[in-house]
């Protein structure tokens, strides 16, 4: 067994994930049973018992959504905390890159949270409508979310059990720096071109949401996420660190930077997630959740303002840009 499992941060995280897997197993049983045996027109005891089980499953899914969000934040904090035990690592960036499971693990966690958010939205619609018109559709979404949780569990165990505490890893300067003049930006963009695209995509995203041009939102959303990632790491982040050579998506989540990274990446993720959920609901359910759309616009705007404020504050303090 890897010695890391004895670390208090890691052991608490693994135990919490194990509990969530047990809950996911319970939820899997309830969901499959509901899909197979659901009959709204039946007045049998079996249907009544099934409805009580579904209510328990609903509570469990809501609880899992909250737990998964908390555990994601705690995981990032844990990865940063254990960086002192891994040669070469200066923050969570080096720890995540310790093996091939790290980034996949983080990616699946975001997918799980998004799927659970989508399920909760569909469930809300189904409960408010008569005769549960999309009951099985919503349960299939939950089934995919449960599958994602199981994949998470596999990646969690594989990641932590395959960290070699004796092998050096790369630090964030090596992982994200401009080594030997190499341009890390996509399509060999320069910073000015990247920022121009970032601004255009943001404005386009907001306009598409306001005008409700749904098909294009599915195209703009992933593009905006990608260009936002590079913009934060290679431009806005340097103003958070106040150092032009410091380029890292993880260090900004440390105490020294007032944990601002959690708000930076959180506003981006939830802003885009709400936009996609609103779009899917509009297309699939034919319902307009204006509150979700407004939340998306607000969060995306906060994301841009938060990042831009660091550039403005640095300029006002020093009279120059980095």
C-alpha cells in the first residue's frame, strides 16, 4: 500500500469518497429498479414502496451533489498539502502530474458534478409537471452520473496508489513555463491575440445567452472554457502572482493568494455549467429557467471582472503592465 494513504488529508479524502461510492451503489439499485418497475398509473403497494425508494434516491442524489463539490475543493487542498512529500513538487500542479491518472481524475469529477446538477434540474421540472412526463429520461441521466462516480472511484484509487514518493516530478514552472522559447498557447497564438479572442468569446457567449441562440451556445461554451484556461494561466494569473514568470493554475488556490483560485475557476465552471443546463432544458424540456440563465451571465461576468481587476490593480499600483 502506498504510504500516502497513511497521510491524514489523503485518508480523510479516500474515506469520504468510499462513503460516496456506497451511497452511489444504493442509488444505482434504486434507479435501476425505478426504471424497470415504474408505473405511475398503478395503485399497488409495490408502486407505493417504489415511490418511497425514489424519494430516498432523490435525497441521496442531492446529498451526493453537495458532497462531490466539497470533496473536489478538498481534493485540490489535499494535493497542495501533500506536495511537500513528493520530490520536485511545489504545489498541486506537480502532484497532479505525478502519474497519468491525475488530470483524468479531476476531469471526471467536473463531469460528475455537472451531470448531478443536470439531473436535479430535470427532477425539479418532472416534480412540478403532471404525471411525471420525463421520469425515465431523468433517471437515465442519474444512471450516467452514477457511472461517472464509479469511474471517479477507480481513478481516485489508481491515482493515489500509483504516486511514487521517491521519483521526482516537474514543478509548475516546468509544466507551464515557456521552456526553450516554446510557445505553450494553442495555434501558436501570442498573448494579445489570445486576449482578443478571450474578449470576443465572452461577449459572444453573453449575447447568445441573451438572444437565446441555443445551438451556438454548445459551440461557444467549450471554446470559451479552453481560451479562458490559457488566459488565466498565461496572462491573468501572472497578475495574481505579481510575477511574469509564474504561470500555474493551482498556486492561486493557496493561502498566500487568499484562495482566489477557487473563485476564479469556480465562477468559470458554474457559469458555463449553468449556461449548458439552461440550453439543454430549453431544447429538451421546452422550459425557460430564467434564473439559471441569469446566474450563468452573472457568474461569467464575475469571472471576467475578477481576473481583469488584478490587471487593473497592478497597473494602478505600479504604473506599468507585466
